């Protein structure tokens, strides 16, 4: 008897291979769920709530059988493809990786991906900017179950998620332009958060607390009956903060409430899913947006709703409709509107999407269209309103605003042969902002399995991004925006190789990004400490990058030992052809991670006792200006997080330490990050 182990985004399945009939083999199949770490998978753009796995038998040398477990369908092309068919490389954080990570928020989890840059101003998801492959927080698409939840006001608010970690099935990170799939906003990549879809009635509660007055509590429940499933979750998180302003008051405190409901109906002819979520945040933003003011404050409220469906006939119709609303209140002087009036914004996004595909002799063909409307009313972002609108809870009015619509049509075909896959398509995009005409953005991906366990892939993709309302109109508080900014455009080439076997999985890729009209906020410090930040289009920006991932499953490689379970290592290198002069500062586009290395290790110390370690090294290009006027470059730093947990089928108890060695580091200038942060917690499943 010979054992073979394959890992998917959801679980590890161990097959006992015999030299007799397939029937006997399947009778001996044994499923073992293990704690995973960061895994590398291939994305194909399908509906994120569909998940399928199939076992494929192929003859190999010496008449042995190789049983490959195809991964769940995830999102990265218009038509659903399995792992063995797709030609895109993505990072997948599955449920086991999430459970094993010393992290308290979705934002913290994304730090594990080498190609993702997570820049915090506030800890534990209070305020986070997320970018991919040297891009900015404006240049990626954020999705919840495949629904675009980007905030057109500003990318700073796009990471306000309505879900708790316990709600998440997996997080998919697609690196590289995805214009033919998502149209505007997916300039350098996309991140899709897929929530759990339980099939049995049950409940779970969790509670944790720690340093700096930190407390988090929440619960989730699922009610299932026949074809109908309903899930509910809620959580509350707070902290006193870890810094004080010059007056001695705590100014990095936060309170967050999250509520999420999702339902689904499943039948042989039709699947329907729907969700509604709420994220409500209050956080002290000390010197987040200006180093001169150290008692800023912000309140954000975001509501998310969506309905999706899929028919199961010869032609698969996948319509969806969504509505997102955001409220944002910024206080330059906390609680003191008499000094400087608060900034109020309200944003509404409405979208309708129809994606369809048909499977026939020559592959899978997808086609469809999307309409998305973005509307903002504000105190300072936009053009004068014909009729001012009242601001709820105040005696003030929204006096400016802007409305724009995006229309797109897409077509894609996927050709699948024995060891070769070709996926090619195009999207036509038109936006009413600046009256742009239809523009075409093509893309093509190809993969070839040239040897057992080895697959080579190559891609060429294009995309665009429409400027955010803030980039176009934010001309207050030392900022000067340009409402005539041009859309950003990107062309990207990528080649790579993947290796997948029972005990070792790895990949390496090289990519080149060519961006035009790239948008950034720039300051010339020669004009003094009071120089304005200006939104500008860079003429061109070229990036060359390398990424590598390697995972060792030691339970499979050395089954005689049970202590060391898995080790994963990832590395990302980026080089851009534009360097900042010493007197110039960039807030986003020209500040990037030149080097990022991550590593995770999982140990089973004894019985139900586990140790999970996470290490991260980062070196950022860029600089920031101190209050003295001196310009200081970002330094490299290393962080180690640890989690010790006692885990059973019903309950889990854990002790975590973030920033174990109490390092001083900065993601953004003049905003120091927390030192050593201790916490204890537990969860119980009913």
C-alpha cells in the first residue's frame, strides 16, 4: 500500500492507493482535516459560492493510479474551471490557515500573502490600506462573495468588512490585472472574501481580550431546513488605544460593530443566495491624515446588500444585483466642530450584473454585461448640487456631489485540452465620468502541464481604473486635487511555473507591469513643511516583480513524526523605474514594498496543544516628513507573531502574542504601530 496526499483550499484528503480495483480504493478513502498554512492555488473566475471537487484517475508509471483532488471553484475567470484547467496563479487562505494564524481581522490575515501590502494606521482593522504588487489601495477590487464592495469615495474605506474571521471560508487573492473580469478598479488585482456556507443547524461563540483594553466578542448561528439555509453573525471589538496626543489623551482607541446575514436556497434547477451586512466604526485617527494634528477622529458606517442566482440548464445564467451605502464623518479636532467643521460624505453604489456561460464541444464560452452607478453627496467632494440635501442628525447640508455610471460588456472563451488550457477574452467599458467612449481591454491566459506535477503558465492582461472622488475633489486641509485626472491604465505580462505533489508545493513567477497615467499624491518638501499634497497623473510607471512560494507538508513527508506539521515560505521582490528625489514625497504610487518575506510554521506539541508561528520581513521604498521638516526614509523591519492553542472538536482556547519582540515600526510616516500585544481567548461550538 502506498499513500498519497493532496491539499485543497478547504481540507487535506489522504488516499490509500492499492494495486486492485478502483472500487476497493474508494472504499478505503479516508478524509483527514488538518491545520493548514498559506497555500498557493490557481484561481478561475467562477461564481464564488459554488464549490466542487472531483477525483480524476490517471495512469502513471508502473501501472499505479494517481488520484488528484481538484480544488474548489474560486473566482478568476468568467466561466468556472477546475484547478487542473486554470492558468492563473493566486494565493488562497483557507479556513484551516485562517484558524491557525495569529490574527484578529481580515486585514491581519492578508499580511500573510507575500504579494499583498497591508499598511495600517489603526490596528486590528480600525484603518487599513490594502494593495497588491506595488499598487495602491485604490487599484484593487475588493469583493464579498464575488460582489464588488469597493468604496468610490476613497480606497481608505474599502477594507471596512462586515464579516468576522469566524464567518470566512477562504480569502482569494488574485494578483495582476483583472480588467476583462471586473472592468474598472481591478488595475493590479482583486481580493475575494468567501463566507462560510454551513449546511447543518448550529452555533458558535467566541471571546478574547488583551493589551490596551482590547476586547472582542461575537457569535454566529446557522438554521438549515431542507433546501433553505440562514446564517447570522454579530461581533463587537474595542480598544483604549496604544498612543496619546500631546494633551495626554488616548487617541488611537476604536470601537467596531459588525452584523452579517446570508441566506441561500438550493435546488436541482436553481441556486439563489443573498446577504446583508453592516460595519460600524469609531476610531481615534490621531495623526493619520496630517502629522500637524494629533487628535483627529473618524466614524464610518457601511451597509452591504446583494442577491445572486444561477440556473443549471444548458446555458448557465448568473444574474446579481447589489446596493451598498457608506457614511463617513471626519473630525480634524475630535468632538470640536467649532474649531473646524466636520467633513460629511454619503456614498451609494448600485450594480446589476449578468454573467452567463455555455459548455460545448470546444470548451466554455462566457458572455454578459454589468451596469454600476456610483453617487456621492458631500460637504467638499464634487460639483455644486442643484438642491442641497440635509445631513442626518445635524443642522448642516450636503452641498456638493457627483454621479457617474459604468457600463461594460464582456466575452470570454476557455479551451481545455488534455494538458493545455487557453482562456482569452475582452471587456468593453464606458464611463459617464469625463464622457469617455467605450474602451476595449483584452486578456489571455495559457497553461501547460509539461511534466508530472509541473505546470507552466503565461498571461497578458490589461485593465483600467477610474479615479476616486477623493482624488478628483479633495482640496482641503493641505491637499489640492485635480478634477481633470485621467483614468489609469495597465498592461501586464507574467510567466511562471508551479509544482504540486503530496508533500511539497511551490511556485515561482516573474511579471512586468506597464502603467500609464498612474495617480498619486505628491508633495515637494522644498516648499516647506506647509507644502500642499497634489493629486497628479504620472506619465508612465514600469514595475518588474518576482514571487516565490514553497510549502512543505511534513506530516506527509515524514509520517513517523507528528510534531512539525507544515512550513510555508513566500517571497516578493518589486523594482519600479521611477525613484523619488530626496525632496519629493509620495503617499502611495511610489511607495512600495521592495522586499517582503513571510513564513509560517505549525506544530502539534502534545495531544490537543498546537503552536503556530508567523514571521514577516518588509523593506519599503519611500520616505516621510517629520514635524521638524526633516525627511526620513522608511526602514526595514521584522515581526514575529505566535499563537498557542488547545483545540478540540467543540472548543478552542488560545494565547496570542503579536509583535513578540516589541519592534518599533511604521507603515505610514509619523504613525507608529503597536508594540507587543498580548491576548487570550476562546471559542465554543454548539
